[in-house]
C-alpha cells in the first residue's frame, strides 16, 4: 500500500504531498496521522524554514472518507474526529509558515486544512466548501479556522448551505492569498516559500505567535503580548544582523540552522 503522505526536504522547504489521489485525497486515520506527524517533524527540523502542503492527483482534498464513519461507537467517533482535526492545532502551534497549494476540490476537511494554513495559493479552478451538511453532518472542525477569516453571517451561510465557492470568491473573502492559473500553482507556491526563506525565521515565528495567541485575547492584553514578543525578537542576534544589513544595503545571511 502506498504511503498516504509523502514528505521530503528541498532547499529549506519541507514539502508534504497528500497522496491518496485515487480517493480525492480524503482523510482516513493513517492519512491524518501521517499528515500531523509530517507537520511536527518539519517544525522541529532546523534545516526547514517553510512548510508546503500540496496534493497528488486532481484534487487537494475532498474531506473525510465517508467509510470512516461506519460502525463507530461514541468513544471511537470522538477519537476519530479529534484525529481528523489535529492539524488545526498543530499548524497554529508551529513556528514555521505553512503554505497550502489548492487545486480541484478543497472541500469539507480539505477546506479546513487550507483555512488552517498560514497562506493559501489556489489554482483558478479550485473549489472550496464546507459541504458536510449535504450528508446530514456539519463541518464543525473546519468551522473554527473559517470563523477566524469571515464574519458570522457568511460563516453560517457556508456551514448551513454547504454551497461551494470558487477560488476567486475565496480570495474576495480573505480565505485565499493568491489565485493563479492551474499550470502555475506549484511554481507560485515555491516562489512564495523562497521569499519567506529569505526573511528572518525568528521574525516569522514571532508573527505566527502573536497572530494566533492574540486572537484569543482582549485588545489591550493582545497589545501587551505583542510588546513582550517583539522585545524578545529585538534582543535576538538576528535582529542586529538584519538592521546592520539594511543599513549597509547588503543581503542578510541568516544562519542555516536557525529555528
């Protein structure tokens, strides 16, 4: 049996390929476990600065495989769904940027994976949707990252109707950062990754920490948290190096093993 997730390193990039193309890259237990393990492995790998999630086949992911719901008791069902949602926690806790490259269907848990990523590049023919309502369920896992991007009315509309939206509509809602022609998806994704690799990795980690932690705090506490994290960042040797490089008009050379 083929591994449902393929991962490899390339020039400071950790690449995760969803590899259940024959099943539209739907989530099963092994797929979810391997996806989460790959994310953690790359976050801990000092040779990796940016993580890319892409897909084999025509589709990014069509959600959870329906056979995963067969004959599961209450305990097994909760355990299963915690596993299917685990990447939402992992990506938010990672120090490194995660970019998803979405093509074809990015629906149900596939949309949740895209919405949970820090950045999304979508092919112009990509389709997003929280579609579980169509089979009598509800996309409650994807609802959490989705709720951080859209207002309540649009959130309710997407969850309750299960309607698909195009890549352009997703872009207009702030769910997607770039929309490109299908043939340019991988090239654009890797270009963005290389652009981030050129940045101070400690600054990128600080941005993620503030964005995720402050979103759960009252306004003034969020400002105080931002000040604390910026102070820590400013005292790091990379900050001095970055400032000196800017003043000297030279390109900063971040240590190879940095985060």
